[in-house]
C-alpha cells in the first residue's frame, strides 16, 4: 500500500536538499514512462515539463538512451510506480524544469530551463 504522507515527506526532503519549492505529484495523475524501467536497467532518468491535464509532466526512462519514438513512453498513474520503480518516488516533488539521474550508488539532480519551453 502506498503511504502517500511518507512519500510526500521524502519528496519535500529532496526539494529542501536542492533548494527548490515542493511541487505536488498526485498519485491519481500520470507520468510518461518507458517500458524499460521495469527491467531494472540503471540509471533511471526523469525530467519534468509543466503539468498538463491529467499528467504530472514527468517522463521517466532507464538506461543511457532517450528515444524520440512515438511509442517510447506509455502513460502510467503515479500510484503504480510503487510496483514499477519506487526509487523515483522521492524525486517526483521537484518542480517543472528539473531533471534527475539516479542509480543505486549515484544521484544527480539539476535544473534545465529548456524543459519549461521558455
């Protein structure tokens, strides 16, 4: 069972660590996720565009390569990430414009203004 309060606390802690405002990521909204995330490939990459409609703005994929294929990302509710890839959950409170790359022994988080489309 997803303990939303505990996850939100972890997300707020990550935001404090990087000096940014917390941006909620409701479990009933969707992320775009590559199917390779379920394969245990590392690193895990995430980037957040501004949220639209029923999406969080997050796109998640595993490994070194991004793909522009139309079918690379599939929609998935945030609530299902506990089964797919729980390691990403603490990072999903980062606001639009932020990216992360994580592996079992590595964490890199940075701002990318290009994600805001400004």
